[in-house]
C-alpha cells in the first residue's frame, strides 16, 4: 500500500485509534519517524542548511496539510531545524491520516 497515493479522510471522532501493533506496522513504511507518548504521536526531526530552507519546508508542509485537511504540529528551532509531530486529535491517537501526511512530507 502506497500511502502517498491516498488522501486523508475527515475524522469525525468515532473511529478508534490505531493499536500499538498497527502503529508499528505503519511505522515500517516511513523513514526516521519515531513513536512518542505511548502510541499517541509520531515525530520526525529535519535539519536544513539555513533558516530560509527550513522556512520553505514549513510552508510546503503547511500547504500539504491544508490540502489534506490534516494538520501537524510544526516546530522551528535552532534556526535550521524543524520538528514535525502528528496525531489525530479527534480520537486522541494515531490514524491512517497521520501516516499519509508523514509519507507525503517525506517526498517534499
């Protein structure tokens, strides 16, 4: 299953969050993402040459998130480092949407 070919589906809050096993199987499809907070969140750190490249990346992630209707937490720090965290707030856990966005962030 190629997650980059899927689109995020609006979460109404009725879905159950991924189990630990399902989360781990989806994590295998990603490069460098870490599981945080007892399976409730995934995160990856990115490093760029300078502030402008980091900011350009953030803007690309923002445009992607807006088009998918699923928004990550984005942290710019140390002028050239960006941390992206994903969770599905409506279900207080991870869903396929988080992994779809993560896979698309990978190709930015």
